[in-house]
C-alpha cells in the first residue's frame, strides 16, 4: 500500500527521468525489513526536497546491502535510528542525514553527501573499521 502511494507521489513531483531512477530504488528497497516505514514518509511528503531527504536512507540501505550487510529500516520505531545493518554476527545502528545544498557543509557532510559521495562514505566506513 505505502509503496504504491510513494511511487505515485514521486511521479507527481519529479520529471520522468528522475522518477524512474527513484522508483527503481524503491523497488530494490522493498525487499528490506520494515521498508513500508520509509515508503509511508515518502508518500506523505509535501515536496521533492523532503522526498530526497528520505531517499538518503534508501540509498544507504542499498549501499550497505551491496557491501554484504542486511539492512532494516527504523529498527527501533519512528523516533529511533534510521537503519540497523548487520553482517557476520555484528550489527550497528545508523542515523542518516541529508545535508541540503543550502546548509553549511562540514567535513562529515562532504563525506556523506549522496551526490557522488557514497564512495567517500564507503571509504570513511572502511577507515573506521581499521
């Protein structure tokens, strides 16, 4: 139900080329535990920027999955962390924030920007494991 509503909201607020990519991400995220929670927030978003704020969570969940982690949205409910990622018997909670272009950037923001920053975030996470 929420997935379909989220797709409708995306198609309404974004151009076809943009919306096609976002819908593919939603389809990929649909396999993750509790994905309906993020789909609900996207469906209820009033503007494109808010939708993109929520999409950062989806992008990171997909990225962690590609790195061999199991991703779960909102593991502690709406007021808790955005993701729970686990692999090899280890797990971590992840709080995701999108720094909008108008916000002042800092070092962490430059590492985690979704616009091409996934590789940097991966490098950051790799460095943290050492």
